[in-house]
C-alpha cells in the first residue's frame, strides 16, 4: 500500500489550492477624465455666474426704498409781522423863533433879529416881533376892567397871549399901572416857536415835574385847579415901584398837568 492510501482524505485538486487570481487593473483614464471634466464644468458655471452677477450690478447705489408714508413737508408759514421796535424819541425840529420869559419881561428872537420887551414898555415893537415869530398877525380881544382890575387889549397867537393895558380917556398913565403888559403861555404853540422861562417849567409837564422845580407857594383854586408860584420876593410894585413878576403855573382841571404859565403882577392872595 502506497503512502497515499494512508491519507485521511483524498488529495484536492491542485487548482483548489491556488489563490484566486485578482482581476487585472481596469483602465482608469476614462474615470479621471470624467472627474476632471466635472470639475471644469463646475468651475465654468461658477465663473459665468460671477460674471453675470457683476454685469447686472448697477454702477451706482440704488436709492433707498421709498417710505410707505411720505415725510411731512413743512407748511408755508404765514408772513410774520415784524417785531415792533422800541419807539425812538424824535428830537423836535429846531425852533425858527424863541421867546424867553423872565421876571422883568421877555425876549423874542427871530431870523430878523432880537427884540427885548420890558413889562412897562410900549407894546408896538414887541407885537411886530411876535407877529414875525409866529408868522401871522394876532387875533385881538378885550377884557373890561373894574374897581380892582385894569382893562386890557389882548393879542392872541396860538399858545401865547400878550395883555396890554387899556387906559382910555381917564387921564391915567402907564406908570401908575403895576402890570402895563403881561403874558400867558398855553397849549397850541407851533412847533417852530419855542417858549422858555427861567424856572424850566413847560406847558404839558406833569404837576409833579413842576413841583420839582422849586415853587415857593402852592394852593388850590375854587375851580379845583392847582396854582404853583415861582419867584419869591417879587411883585413889590406898590412898595418899591419894581415890575419884576412872579411866574404863576396852573394845572388843568384834573390837577395832573401844567395847562398855563403866566407872568404878571398879583397882589398876595389873588
């Protein structure tokens, strides 16, 4: 018996003992080319997309979307009235003529010159000067006298009165009269005529302003008006023959403002 007969199993087919043969490597070139082609296709698509996006982008920034509600436009405001400026006190025009009153008489200054009138002087020259100053002839009036008062011719210009004693045929002389002439300033003076006095009081001043100028006497008349008297120690004609008059400042009916300024002779208490 051969040794082969002692084998527990019958010998296998030699082919069964050989390792299975690997298949030969397939051709990979088509796969590689396909992959490359795919990559290239994707790259081309990306490049084209980027180009198209850049080509369609606007060159300037798009305006912001319009708001659903328009912004309110300011309505035209009504024209505003100009703010009132503070009133400026205008200086009165320079007077063409001046009348300066004092205790002894008054002086009239015009373009033609200066005329000084004393209370005992004849009235003719000063009436002519006053006519020149006011630019018009005076209106004439008259007041009768009585046992205590002399009669007077009155020459009236706007805001100014000159009284000239009327002696008539009684044989009396001007030298006997304490006030042969006298004068009163009232409202209504023209702008080109300025009347002043030594005490600085003016028609239209408040009574308090007049009081501040130093009157030596004040009392209330029966009419309710207030009279202030300036120029203490004057009005002594009957004691020394002097015709130096005091100034009598009277208020209006409300006793608030100066209504008149009179230079004349008055006995104490008149």
